[in-house]
C-alpha cells in the first residue's frame, strides 16, 4: 500500500509569491498562496464544490490564501495550461478537479517537479504523485443506485442508465458499481446504458431518443446536477413524469443531491438520490493540502471522520460516505442541496 510524504521546504521558501495579486480574501496575502484548477464549472454541483473549497481555504486562520478557481471548460489541454500558469505564479500547493483522469497526469507531474503538493477532489487523477484524492466511494454510489432501483422494480424489467464520461474516475466507477451490482443481485433487470459525457445537452438527447422509442421500468441519472432538469423536462413533455404511486410513474434515482433533485424527492418525481458530501469535499481537500504542506504522512486505513483511506492506482484516496436520500431524510440540513 502506498504511503505519501510530500516535502515542500523549497516551495515554502518562495516568499516572493506573496506579492501575487488576486490571492483570495480580497487581497489579504498573508497566507500561503495555493491554487484551485477546475476542469469544468457548468453545473450546480461544480459551483458548490468551488465555493466549499474556496470558503475553507480562505477562512480566517486557515493559513492559506487561494487564488480564484480557474475553469478549463471541459478542455483537458486548457486545464494543463491553467495549472502551468498557476505554478508560474508561484502557488505552493494545488487542489485539482480534473476534467479527465488520464489527461491531467502531465499537470500533476508538473506540480510534482515544483514540489507543489496536489490534492484532487471528486474526480481522481490516474497518475503522478497525488498527496490525497478526496472522493466519495463512487463504486459504492453506483451500487446504492442499483439497490434502490432493484428493489423498486422487484428485480425485473428494463432500466435506462445515463452515465457520465467513462474517461473520468467518477464516471467509470459509478458505471462499474451500478452494472456489477445489477448483474449479481438483479439478473432479471436488463440495463440499457447510454453515455452523456457529463453534458446536459447530451443527456437530453439520450432521454429524447430512448424514452420516446422504448419503455423502461426505471431510470438512473449518474449526475442530477448535469442531467436532472433537462431529463425531467423531456419526461414531462412525454407524459412520463408522474409522482410515485400514480399510474405512469417511471422510477428515477440519481447521484449528486442538488437542490432541484431533493425537491424532486419531495414532489414524488425522484424516488431516491445518492447525495455527494460537497461540504466535506471542501473541508478535507483544504485540510489535506495543509497537511501536505506540513509534511504529514498518511497510510491506508480508517479515518477519524467515518471514511476509509484506500490505495487508488498508486496514490491514496479518502473515500467519504455518500448517504441515500429518500422522503424519510430529504429535509436533513446536513445535505448540501439543502444548504444552497
């Protein structure tokens, strides 16, 4: 099992970077300058993630000063350029939300060469030296959706899975957890999988094409942040958006836990949501970045915050819990969708 120990003495000596303009907290440059590179910022989940990380990094007493997050607009090449620019500006550590788990590796390696520790959040990087990947267990999230839909359908029928980009760790893992669970626990359910690439327009196209020509006993949206509003409108136009317990209801289970998806649970249109711990992503992304700068070491095993650190493709990943939300707990204030 991998153990990560990042030494940043050389980077800490870069006092000149404190003259950087735009370092968070309205120009208060007394903290260690760090950066945040986002692969895309086109959904409520992503914007919530940025707010959570920036709020933690720029809080009084954090010891950090985070530059405004960069947005690569789903372009892996632009994200590499963004990160190289941040490194040129002298940031001493980086939080990364990759647009592509493989394509981000050269940028991680560039940060490694500068002795700038890297923490990835939500989507992991598949190489380079990453101090910690902060994630929910995406395989487990896919499995949770499977268990919900398997129970609702009675283990029979056809289910449409609209998944995210399988080139990202989150897209791949959710798809894997969902399909492996269906095959082993609910072999009587036929899964029809379609790729939406984490794009709203592609999710809408998939929904229009499939739901207009085929009957399904359930639908799984791999990201309600990206897909729910568009797919909901398609289903409504087709007369297939009916509340739970009424004729014509098509069971719908999603991952992310946006405000809109939680309202869908209340309204009866969404049967269940697997909610990502966005607030915890912010909290622990910043905590691990501070630990990296301090030279603290971690190894696989349980944490003190109800999660487990595992070895993930040669680096460490803190797998945070992601609760299943139904009508029984949809109003809990701890859910990030209820905080927005």
